């Protein structure tokens, strides 16, 4: 019934979809197996893409041919570039998405991919022979042969939904849980754990009083995620902000005795940085209010997502509290919030390629690895898809370093440190933030994707080369062009910046704080002439490179200094028990993680600098 596929992807969420696209774009035959083809790439929680560090990940996925950025650009209803008051290392794009349009376009694009087939059913087992995966087995007992398998099961593995004292199986509200797979993997020797996440109630937007809330519009000149020619966003829809109150908190507390979070029915760890409203009230008792973001779910729906009000309290308590929030006095609820518990597998059981150490050609990606977030899932899926293809063809693995991408930071953290709570990416997790900016993901990653042979990179390389050429030309002209005090002083006075007393080069003025190229070109004809004809995104890239040149060079030097450790390879079969000079903790951790380089070994918790010195001596370095 089925041919032998190069790659079988189990689960069609964000991780599964990007895994299928990545493997398909490299020429592999892919089968995407999902329990419901009508719900592919759902935004199960927040109808938004991007955010702090997450927006950088979406750009990175796009730079390597993934679809997340393209689909977001086509279906977003609002765009904001966050943290503009800080330096460009912190700027992070975020889009409010049309939930239904997002999923529909993803399904369309997957269906148009010539290398991707589909099968709608539950996978209950992997087929494993002598430590090598050979395919999957479905609930109907069908065996589907595959050279590699990528598990992207999300929250569906033994998923359990909690609403107050009620609990029932499900991977998402209205959808059944996946059974059987966890038990088999545990029987094969994998360690499994439980995690928890949650989602807020959905409200009827027709019943909300937006005049009593703060409006949160999108950017005046909205940007986008993809480096391809996606459409410019028109007709943005505003979000709104409101707040809880002491009265709301007291109402919610009435349901605490029935909360599965507090009475022990939920065993899994929840997300630290996206806690439920009852968790926030308990942990931050000193606060008399919490901010809520009121987010529309699309252009053609009345559904509203209340960001910041995730809850597993009884539905009547949720409803009563919601009606005490300013602007929500007459609110009607479409469905209550709920918590969901699910199985995950500690990611220290994976190689840096996301292949499992126990079973060859079996990969894990997404929430199964203990992460949270569409973006983190998509990034993992892409890397798993690429490496699944490379495994088949016995080619060297593709591993992004921490200095290459946020995706590299994410995977390095997971496989070396593991996680005991849902892992979320932040800019603070990256030591090379200035290099990993949102504006240069194409510069960092598109050449790597082109080298791998990923489909569609030729056209992207043309655009990239144009961007690099533009940056060099703009920088050269700005460094060579002089400006007189008469030309620039009126502008400097308005900006409360020190006036010039003599002629200087343009770059000396642009390096000053609060001086922007876009503003300055309106005042200085010479600068306007330099920039005339260049794409605005390329101008922005040139400005960042010029202004932060010194910082960028320092980070590059640091990367070069540390890279020597990344170049020293360690045999994965290395017997650490032979090295008695290592601490017992280091021996244990090194044996468990099996680092591939000295650099990776140095980032393992419990491995000290003296342990690294011992390894270097043993390796003759």
C-alpha cells in the first residue's frame, strides 16, 4: 500500500510541518502522518508569531527555506517590531495572525509540495530492528516503511485536559490524545516525563467594550518576516490592553480549592514565563493587578484571545472573574481556559542533530523535547528534517553553532543541559546577541542553506548578494562624504546634540546616539542622494552595521577565540571511565551527553574547566 519513504513525519504541527518542508526541499520523499488533516499547523494557543527572540527564529527558518515566515506575512493582521527603544540586538518582530487563514495557507502550501504525501491516522508504534528505525505502525495495524522517522507529537502523547475538577483525554480541546507510543519508547529504554501548559478562555468580541481598554495599534510602517517578496500588510487590526484587579483576584481564589494546579492532580511542570492567572496570583501576591492583552483571532471571526489569562480553574469561576475585568462586564465566553498535561522526553537523549542516541534514524522535534512555542518547534523541525535527509545519504550532519543562530542556541541548550520545565527562547540565552540580529538572519544562514542544496536558495542568494553589495556601497559613500555645520546644525540642535564647528564625514554624525539615517536624510541632501534607489531594508542593514561596527567586531573576535574548542572533535564512543582525573560528575555527564566537540563538553552542567583541561591533554592538545 505504501512505498518506502525517505522520511516519515509523525504530527503536523509547527515542528512536523517545517520538518516535512525541510526534508522535501532537499529532495527526500516525505510522508506526513497526522490524526486530523483538517487541523494541520494549528495555532493551538496564542494567535501570534514571533516576539522576543522568537521573531529571530522565524526569520532564521525563513532564511533556510522554511514556510513559517511566508505564511505569517500572508496571514497577519498586525505587525510590531518590539524593543525599538533598545539596541538592534534586542529588536524582535511579532505578528498577530489570523488563526484560520494561517492554518489554511499552511495546509495549501504543504499540499502543493511535490515531495510530501499525507496519511490521516494515529501512529501507535515505531518499527525498530536492531536499534534502527524502519518505519511506523498505525492504529489500524498498517505498517508504513521509512528510512527515517521524525516524531513531532506536541501535546498529544497521553494528553490530559484539566478544567477545574474535570479531566479528560485530549491533545487539544475537541481532539483525542495519542496513546501507545510513549509506552513503546519507554520499553525501548527512553526516559519520559510529564509537562503542562495552558490556554485562556476565548471570548465573544461583540460583547467587549473596547472603549474602556487601552488601544495597542501595529507599527505605522509594518515590516514582515520573510526575505522573499511577500505582500505588505494593509488594514491592520488593533489589539487592546486591560488589567485584572484585586476584585478579580479574590473571585479567582474562590476556585483555588478546585484547581488541579494546587490540589496535586497536575504533576507536570508548567511554563515559567507563561504561568496561569491563578499561578500569577499565588506567586506574585504583592501585585494588585496583572496586564492582559486582548487579541483578535482573525479578520472574519468574533473570537478573542485573552493573553495573560490562562487558567485551569472551574469554568464558572473563570466566567465570573472575567466579567469583573474592565471592558469585559458583558463578556460572553466561547469556551473556558484549560490546562493540558502531556508526555515529553528529556532532550539530553538526543544528539545535536536531534537524532536519538538510542535508535538510529529516529528524530524528535518540538514539544516532545520539552520546549514551548510555535517558533521553537518550527526551528527544531527544520533541523530534524535536514538531518534526516543527510542521514539517508550518509552525509555529514548539519549543526548550527551558538554563534550561527538562535536555533543553534536552542538545540545546544536542550541536548547539553536538558530542561525540567517548558523551554522558551529569550535573547538573554544567547551570548552573541549582536551577531544574531533579526535583520541579518539571511546573511548568517542562507549561504549555509545554499551549500546544503536546499530548493529555492538560488533566488535567495541573488537577493542576499544585492543586500551585501548595497551595504558596502552605502557605507563607503557615507564614510567618504563630508557635511558642513551649516547643513547639519539645525537638525542637531533639534535633536539636542552637540553642533558641529567644522566639516566632518557623515559617519561621524551617524554614530551619535538618537541620530537616525532616515531622519537625517530628510535634512541632508547629500545623504538623501547616497541612499536614493536603495531598498529600505538594505539601508536599515547598512545603518546597523555602521553604528555597531565596533561591537560586532568584538563579538566576532570572541567567537573566533572560542571556536578552537568547537573544532576539536571527540569520538562519540570515547570511554570516559578510563580518565580517573575527571571528576565523577563529569564522567557521568560526559557519558550521558556524548559531546561531539570540546566546545560542547565545556557547556555541560557539572563539567568544570579542569575537566576540560584533562580532556585536552588526553586528546593531545
